[in-house]
C-alpha cells in the first residue's frame, strides 16, 4: 500500500525525508552533526516527529532519543 503524502509535504519535510532514505536510519543528532542539515536541533526534531505522525517514518527509542527510519521506499 503506497503512502501518498508527497504533495502534502513542505520543502523541509521532503529534504529531511530524503536524508532518512539515504541513510536508512538516523537520529536527530546524527542529522545535525553531519553538517549537511544546517538547522536547529529542535527544528529537525519537530519535523521528524511530524513525519512520524503522518505515518512516513518509524521510530525506536535509543537512549533518550529516537532512531528514525522510513516506512516506505522513495518511489512510494
């Protein structure tokens, strides 16, 4: 079952979703520390949480943080 949110995603949501796809799984800290994403930690955290609530990402607790992974392939 394909999830069709692409038209409903903002530019930042799309950018972060593409980053998660390219890395398989990632924490907020890893995204921010990588240097490619130049945003505040809380901005990245909030955006990934929104993508999770939209059903596009899975997350698993990892210490005090979450590790995010995609629920679907980029083509979906």
